[in-house]
C-alpha cells in the first residue's frame, strides 16, 4: 500500500524513531536540559540540536523531542537522570506513526481534510502545530516548502493513510485536467 505515489505528492511511513514528550514549563525545561538541548519557548516553534534531534513546542508545558540516532539515544539516558520533580519525560515512540507527505501538492492534500492555514506565509518551514485532519488528532511539522511530517496515533494511522490515498487520487484528477490546486490552500484561516 505504501508508498503512495501520485503525480504531485508522495505519501510514505517514516522509520520508527524514539520520541519523548517533555512536560514542564519553558523555564524548568531550560534549567534542566538547556546545556544539552535547544528548548523552543513559544507554541508552534521548532528547534534543532545537531546530533540530538528536533524539538517541537506543542503547548506552553509540552514539547515533543524527535530523537536522532545514534547520539540522541545517549541523551535520553542523561535527560532521565537529570530530570527533577517539576519536569517529566514520557516515551512516545510507539504512540505515533510518522507519515511523510512530499510534493508540490502536499499542503493542498492536507487542506482537503484540515482547516489549518498551510500557506507558506501562515505556516512557514520549521513550523509545527497540533491540529486535526478528518477529525483525527495529528501533529504537523513543515520540514520544507513541499514536505510535511504528520504524527498520528497508531490506531488511527490506517484510516488517515486510506484517506490520503483517496485525496491524492482526487488531486491527480484535478491536475490531469490542467486545473490548479492552489485554491485548496487560498483563503484558509488559522485555527
């Protein structure tokens, strides 16, 4: 079934990697992990720590750390050892299936089921958001102009993949008729 390859978008499942939910205030997280990891302070902000991973700020008190192997695995043990009572870490690697949606119509595909404004001016490269696609809770990460990572809870992943396959077929029909899919992302408002 995967990868799903359409003329203007490719959908695939990324290899499983370690993910940690970091719970605590920005100040507490920076105090504990600041020397090891760049902690994003504002919601929707993303930070990158070379050799460690990518950290997404989902809420004022919640970050998702996408651990890069192999250096990140050592960090996880150090983080656990240094975490005080006001900071909590939860293993989230098995919780999410990580989809990669790449191509000219990646944002148009997502906007077929999501009301979030995914125009580049409203959701630039390096942005993240907790939102819904077809009422399925997801986390979106924009890695490039035409590349999104979508984190969906494992029990709901098959449903979302099947929907994405159908939506990509619809986009292919639109493209084959010479019509533009730009209207699918124009006029959206942030939600």
